[in-house]
């Protein structure tokens, strides 16, 4: 598939493209954040950065496993 073909498909389904590209970016952010937090050692005190990471991951999973299928059923 050529670059023009990819661009045409993105123009055809812009919302789906934004969701998919956003998902890739969130996954990369979560992956990099895990390594950044692991390099700082075990959490001490409340562990707020770890809780934030878990919250973002949970929201991401809930979005794709609950909200997207629910939206597709209402179409």
C-alpha cells in the first residue's frame, strides 16, 4: 500500500484513524512510563506516579472494552 493509499483511507475514516493513532500513542506513553518509573525504584509513600500510570491504563482498557463496543451497538 502506498503512502497515497494510506492517506486516502485516513481521509475516508477520520474518526477511526484518530482513535487508532491515539491508541498507539497511549500505548507508547504507557510503555515508556513504565520504564521511567521502574528506573526510579520501588514506590515510596503514596506512589502517586504509579497510581497515575494505573489510572491511565485502566481508562484506556475501559474505553476499548466497554465504550467502543457500546457505541458500535447503538449504531
